[in-house]
C-alpha cells in the first residue's frame, strides 16, 4: 500500500513524474541509453537543462526580466555561503525566523557585518516578525519564506529598496508571489520540486559583480551563468526530475492553480485543529504555513493511540521536529487532498476516544 507521505523532506512527488523518471533510468526517450549514463554535454541533457531553467523562470513570471535560473549543488546550505560570497561587501540584514535563518547568518558573518534586523527567537519562532526597520545602507536583506520546523510562513514581504534575498526551499512554486520583488531566490529541490541533490537559484544579473573580493569560480554565480549552469557536472537525475515536476505543475495550470489546492488542504487540517480540543496549533494563526502544519496533542494519554491509528492508516512522516516536538504534517504540492482527509478523519475519530 502506498503510504500517505507527510514527510518534511525529501518531498512527495507526483505519481506521473515518478513513472517518467523510472522509465528514463532504464532508457531516456528511446535513445538506447539511460538518463544516468549520458554525458551532461550531450544534446539530450543540454535540452533538459535548458528546459528546466526556462520552466523555472516561466512559473515565476520572470522571463525577459533580467533573471537567470541555475541548478547548482550543495543544497540551501551552500547557498547560505554563496549568497554572502557574491553579495555581501560590507553589511547585510537577516530576519531570524528559525534554524535555517540562523545557519545562513552564521555563514554570512564570515564575509562582513551581519545585522539581525528582526527575530522571533524569544517565542521559539512561533511567529513571523513584522513592522521592523530596514537600514538603507545594507547590501541585501535575507529572509526565509517558510519554516518547516516551526510551521510559519511569510504572508507579506517587506517593502524596501534594499535588494531582497529569499530562501524558498520549502514553499517554492506553492503560491503566487510577485517574484520580481526578489533579487535572488534559492531553493533546495527536495522540499517541493524534486529529489535531493540539486538547488534552484534564480538571480537578477544586475545585482552581481558589486563585491570587492575575488570569488572562487565554483562559488561565483556569474561563472555559472556564463556556463549555462554546467560549469561542472550537474546533478543529472535531480535536474531531470525537477524539470518533470515543473512541467507537471505547468500542465496542471501553474502556480495559481496549485495555490488554490494547497489552500484547501491547509484549511482542512487547520479547521480540524481549531475545532478539535484534542489538538492545539503551534504556530501563530496569522503566520501558519500552508506547507507545514505543526500541532500538539493536548492529552498525552492519547498519543500512543493516535500514533497507532496513523500507522494503521498508512500515514508516514508526521512526527514534529525534535526541537519543537508534537506533530508536523507537510503538505507539499504533490500531496493529494485524499491524504489530508485521511489524517483529519483520524484526528476527528480520536476526539471520540478522548
């Protein structure tokens, strides 16, 4: 039985994407070779890379607006470093909304002055800071759009003339945004776009080339742009599956359509959390993520019963992060409404046992 996959990552992928990817492992498009056997310089893979980069910009509405899409390695953790390497000359601002923000701050401090312009740490990151001042003399302001561990998400982004950098690893392509307000976006594929391994970077070219330091080739966005995202051997399989997933999303109707679906899934589970006295939400209501719903059980005596019910129903991956506890239902783009319905039915049934 296929389980209901609520894992925070690597993500659930569309069934048709998994089917096409498995076929390509055997043989890619009738060429007599496996996807993972072909040269990354072959016309077949160059076409795949070009399509993946084009789809990323198309889904964001950024084609023809001075942006480049790259598929790089090292995950978001490498981007914590690369962002600062390429953009931080003197001072940068960071909004601290959790573990991933803190990791990004740590790396940036190797390159210059880092100002923590706002933080929700005093409340264990249960909310998104708002109404904070943004100094005008910063090289950029860094945000994390969605926080998988705590279940919070930026609903609005600050208005500023300072270049905006955003880690969108866990909610990329999940909702409509004016992506042109950002100068650099990065996202590990494994949360909502593809398998672990590759990282999408979308960067506005005119924000580059302004730091005084020399940048090693592998860390230089401009170098990767000049080589069409193939300065070194790319993650062939991860890029291919990311391309398939973006094509699936486009065929579905794009980001606007998936946002409606994601909102319905989130509303279903949050309504149950609100109405069911057995459960309580962790994140502040106004900042609740549509990707990661975090919640606690109010009666510890029911925990084992709930866990057994989930296991019997084939529900996987809903344990909360160790730093928060409780439960976390990650509802990425490909998670069907049926899976959320199964979980909510179990939550409702548990109330009758309480």
